[in-house]
């Protein structure tokens, strides 16, 4: 290890997975991902002929090394559609674009990853003719699940969440509401999508008067969702940190109506603070 960090080489243990909602961010497939229920298992030892990757860390951390190694092996071996199924917490649109340059991502992971608050960050070496220079960011909450799908950005670019993330937050919320979550593990208790009631800092209009997010105070504001038009989910910026995400929703009577979700950006992603009645 040379005192620099931890080098991890393991084989991935998991199962096939598929995306379960049709729409512009998804390819049609059958079945649902079981990755979340299997990815937390201890990593299998590599066997002859299996792909291997190196995840380096400035501070030895076997949990982080294992979670990123499992994902990095899938990055090399799985087609984009199946990888999107395993990385169901990220918009498939972002999975496709962020993970396009596999060699750049793997080169970054081979550099010592550095803890940065609630994330671990890897910076790739300078760009070459074979790979671009990128920044790879993995969240601690994702690492704790045993299978971490990181975010990838061009080197030097600001890291953070995108409007696609905001729409995907609403997509996940609606999928849960229909009783068909994108993954069996996607439950509010494990992966909160509703903004917390405390601290009461909800202020989407910039009025200066903070309050409790309405949806946290009345969690059943939207009930009876039978389906939604996934391909028609749109978003609009309200003010810094807040977006309005609109989706056509069909209720139990078969009536369709547009619902607008007000979402807020946090350190962990977007949360939903309100929804139109």
C-alpha cells in the first residue's frame, strides 16, 4: 500500500436487473432490479477469468473500496440498460452520459480517493488521447448500502445535482405511489424523498418567511395514484435551490390531471416539499 492508500480488487456479487418504468429516460424491459437487496452482501473473492478493478483511497476504508469495486466491475461488464437498473437512484439519462467514458472513470478510481464531508472524491490524472480527465464523487449514504453508483463530472466542473435528478426524484415518488417502486428497496424509511419537517426552512418563493414543508406536514396530499405519464415529466427553475416538476397523473377513477411538485436541492439530492392538490 506504500502508505498512500488502500487498493481493492474484488469480484462483484449480484444479480441481473432491469428498469421497470417506460419513458424517455428508460428502455423497455421486463422485471425489476434486485440489486439493492443483494449488493450489500460481502464481496466475493475474484476467480480466474473474472474482471477486476482497482479502487484507491488516501485513507484505508474497506467499506468504500468494496462498494465502488462492485459498481466498477458492473461498469465494465453490464450493458447500459442493466447498469441503469442497478443505479436506480440516478436518472437513467445521467447514467448514460456520466458513465460513457469508462476508461476515464476507472483511471480516476485508481487515484487516491479523498473524503470530503458526506462524499468521497477521486480526481483522474490529466486527460490523454484514450480518456478524458474526470471527477468521480460517491456519497456516503450510497456507500453504506454496499453498492455505490457514483456521479462523474468533467475535471474542473462544478459537482452537484441536475434537473434530471429533480425529475427522477418525482418519478421515484410516483412509482412508489402506484405500488410499483423502481426497486423493491426504494422505500421512504430507507431512502427519504419528502423534505424533513425540521429545520423549518421551506421558502420556495424567497419571501424570507421559512416554514415547514407542506408535504411533510400532510404526507397524504397525493393519494390514489394509478399511473403517470413518465415521458411527460418536466421541470422549471423557481429560484436558487428550488424547482417545480410537473407530471400528468391518473387517479383511481381514471381521470388525469397535471400535478406540480415543488422540490428543493439538498446535500443528498432533491427532496419534495409540496405537491399541488
